[in-house]
C-alpha cells in the first residue's frame, strides 16, 4: 500500500459515512453537469483577450 492510499484511508475512515450510494447518484451527475457548464461558459462567453504576435 502506498503512502497516499494509506493516508486516504486514514482521512476518509474517520469521516462518518455521510455519503451513501443513493447520495452519490445525485451528487455525481450534478457535479459533472456543473463542470461542463462552467467550462463551456469560459470557452465561449468569457474568452480571454489574446494579444497579437508581432
């Protein structure tokens, strides 16, 4: 077991089981849709102003 896996077990083992399987079914699609929405918003509506190359 790597150090990262060991420490993740320590961190998430202490947290009570608030996230059950039903809650994941609602959070994961909402998180995915929000990430897609913000990425499309940044790509098309808030495009950075680029300088011309001389």
